């Protein structure tokens, strides 16, 4: 499935962009001495919480199927660490799923997110430019139906949001923001 997002040379378009132009441009603009100091992407983590899994076990199967279609990699079920009586959750219950993407799949997913999924959001003004203080970026997607694979995987009328965490090799927010901007992340003009 991930091979559909690769160019004929066998390398992802976004990865090729990073190697050919972004890396050199960031070295100059950030005034770094060595090319190895240039920030790069290390991993992308997708998380989905399944509130209905407590009452309906079929929902977890749907979430796993759709998340696998979106990420082109098998997700891992996540269990509750503690019991919460108010939410009728017991320790060990499966309440979510996550996928960690690295390498070619990471670049393929980011290319799809930036160029296909985010432009489909109604009244899209850009994403927040805030990072977490350690060079990582978190993005909340309210509805996974913006991904082309979600409908094909049988998402049905149930929609879930997902959290996308983009981890970089730098500890500096400005360097990470510059990297993501160069890769095409559509940050909003106004700072929130």
C-alpha cells in the first residue's frame, strides 16, 4: 500500500525534496556548521481513542482497519492503564490504537497529510505553528474522513479524530518549525 505513494525512482517525493533542497537550504538559513546538525524527521505517531470500544467490540475492529489503511502499517491496540469508574473503563480494556511510522512510510504519510488531507478540510486557514518546546509537533485531526483511504476501508458513518505527532531530531522549536515549513506544512499566518 505504501508503494503507491512512491515515485518511480523508489524514493518518496517528500524525502527526495528534503535531500535535494531542504537540507542544504536549512543548513544555510539556520547557520549550521555541519550537514549532520540539520534537523530531520525521526518518526510520526498516529493515535486514535475509541470511546465506543467499551460498549461495542466491533468499533475497535473498524478503527484498526481504517487506521491501517491510512498509515499503510498495522496498528497496535492500546489498553487503559487505570480504571475510571465514571467512564466505565477497567484497567486492561482496549480503548485506543496507535501506529509509529518511520522511514519511507513516514514520508509517504506526511506527503499525503500535507498535500491531500489538510486541503480537504472545510474553511482551512492553516495549522497552528506551536510546537511542544522540544522540537515535536502535535496536530489534531477532527475527522479521519479527510484521508482518501478512510472511505475505502469501510469507515461507515462512524468518524473518529486522530492525533498526529511529528518528532524531529532537534530540541529547538524554531529549527523544527523551519524544517516543517520547508517540507510544506501549511502553518497559519497568525500565531496563537
